[in-house]
């Protein structure tokens, strides 16, 4: 039967893809369980206000971690994917870029603290949380990125699960042994992330001799900086809401919002595994999503999985409000209000990954900057228009729907834009250099 044979051939052609995705998904599933245990422990071990401050400081650290290394993780990932023999050379370049970027990270961190956290959170606790994100968890992510680039998806999944397990254990120890203060938790958090990072680097990073090769780095400098800019803008617009809620509503409101957004974040874990696989396939087959039918099919699938995830969590909390602890029980009646937010939020992230896969890093940064500005304006208007938390939380659905619509229009227009080929000196300089 021709149809049967066609399906068998398609399945055989995608066995490797399905196997690799299953490895990544197993990591996401394990991380989901551990992240939930970690979230429940921290959210109930701290007061709601302190949890809001911690979550906002952690979000700030995630943004600052994208400055670290000036985006050189992108050439490192592309090298691991295409030319693994050069990993040693590009690792040396990444480490040099990381050291050079740290003063800028420190200056930016000081600015964030003075604007958003001064008077609300101690500087020592803030520094510990930011250091955990920038110097520890980000480096663990680099090990995972290189492993995934080399096709070692199972190793990457194990690293993520192990790191999440260490953080969950630290949270449990904090609840059992700590004094419940934000400063003490920040030290537990820094220690857990440092231990996870050291284990990942020592046990899982490819054994390659570091080679200082400046001409390779100069050839990739523009791409690195473009990626860094796009990543900073993406995570800034992604995490900006926590900073705005803290500055407008205060720590208590920020805590409620952080609990809701943490539950939304849990829905993104399987989607990010899918993004990782799709990016690699797009690097090799740029026309993979040329069809609008495929595009909308993928978007519909991501939206359905995202909404189903939050609907499940919200349903459980509706029936058993105390299932995730006393502090989370306070937010349980609100969980189903932003039901569409995970879908729109995850789709904006997915569209950003499509642009990265196609090498449109500058356009990606511009679109994310626009999305971030619109998001800030809409969120400020929403928080000032509605004082009642039920109203503004429900209004988040409309805010994220508008962000998705703008991102989709801009991203797919950019993906379909074909630049004319020109043999210019700039194009020749951008071509792969000898020895790469």
C-alpha cells in the first residue's frame, strides 16, 4: 500500500529525530518534577514577599548572564554542531570573553540593584543570587549546549536533571535547616548552583586542549555580539514583567506574580526541548518550515501543550488548594485566570529561536526589543488601570496575545525575506576562514 509505505519511510527518516527528542524530553520531564519540588520548597520556605524578591533577583541574574561571554557561546555551539575538533579553540575564546565581560556585568548589576532592589533586599543576598545565575548556572548551560551541539542529548538531559536535583535538595535542606531568611536562602542557592556547575564541567565537558586562536574569534565577533544583544533583549523583555510588578506593586504583589509565572514557566520545559531539536534541523535544512500549514500546525501544537499544562496545574490546585503548600494556596484561585499566557509566551520564545536558527540575529534583537517595549507599556497600563489582582491577572491574556501577534508578524516576515546575493568584500570577509 503506497500510503502505508510512505508513512513507514517517513517514520524511518525521523527515527533519529524522535530518539534525540525523547532524550531531551526525558530531561525536561525529570527537570519538571525536580523543579516542582524545588519551587514548592522555596515558595513555602520564604514569605510571599521574600519569594517575590528572590524570583525577581533571579530573573535579573538571568538577564545579566546573557552579557557574560558577549554571546560567544553561539560560535561555540555552532562549532560543536559542525566542527567538534575546534571545540578547544572556541572554548578558549569563550573563557576569555567571559572574563572580559565580568566588569560590565558588575556595572549592570549595580544599576539594577539601585533602581529596583535598594531598600527592599540586602546587597549581599542580591549578589549571591546574581552570581549563582551568571557564574554557575549559565556555565552549566554552556556544558549542556555543547553536549547538545555534539548530538549527546542524553548527556545534556542528565546534566539538567542532576543540576535541578541539587537545587531541589538545597531547597529541602533550607526548609529543614535554614532560618527562613532571604539571605540564608541566597547562600544555599549559590552553593547548590556552584556544585552543579563544577560537576558538569569536570565530568561532562569534552576533553579538548585549549588553543588560543584569535583569527577565529575575530571572524565570529559580529555574530557573537549580535547573539548577545538578541539574548539580552529577549530575556529582558521576558523577565521585565517581574521587575515592573516589584516596582509598581511592591514585594507582596511581586511574590504572587512570581508564583503564577513560575507555574507558567513549568509549561515551557517540553517546548524548549522541541525548540532545541528544531533549531538544529533548521540549521541543516532551512526550508523545513517554508509551508504555512507546517508553521501554523507547529504553533497550534505548542499552544495546546502549553495551555494543557497550566490547565492541569490549575485544576489540581482548584480541587486541592494546599497541594503545593500554604503560600501557593494563597495564589491557587488565580492560577487559571492567565490560562492563555503560557501559549502566547512560549510561542514568542519559539519564534525567536526560529530567527536564531536562520542566522537572523540582528533582526531577532530588534524584534525582541520592540516586543519588550510594548510589553512594558501594556503591563504598566494594566497595573495602573486595575488595582484588583483578579482583574489585572486576567488582563495578562490580552497583553501576551498582542505580544504574540506582533512577534509573529515581524518574525515570519523576516524569515521569508530573501536578501539578494552579493559578492562584496564584506561577504567575503564573513565567509568561513581557513582552518575552521
